[in-house]
C-alpha cells in the first residue's frame, strides 16, 4: 500500500463548510462524504498523486502531534475513499 499513489477523483469537489467539518461531493453520482478537520488535511494532500509516506509528511507539517496509530488510520481512511469512489490510485 505504501508504494501506491492516491489522488482525489477527477469529479470530486472538496467543500469546506466551517472549521469543524467539510464535505466531499461526487459530481457524477451525487454521493457525499463528511470529513473531520484531519480528514480535510488528508484530502488536501490528495490534490496530486501521493503515497502514504508523503501524506504522513504532510500531516506532520499540519499538526503538532501525530499519534502512533495515525498511519493505520490514514490507510483505512484512504481505502474507504477509494472503495466509495472518491479517490483513485496510480500504482
């Protein structure tokens, strides 16, 4: 999974509603995905293709502390995005 690069899908719009949450919107299907602030940061890192290590670097720059389970949480979140059609892969 670390060598795979990820990016938000071509027809996905990130809409930040306020400081507490945002929404990913799939223009093609009308599907939505509600995001927390940390999930917004992950999605912003996915504006260009990047792998898990690059996403973790981005998150460490954004947040003061990252807990020990963060990388697994990121992997699970990105898998969910891909499975639901909000992100694509480049391997």
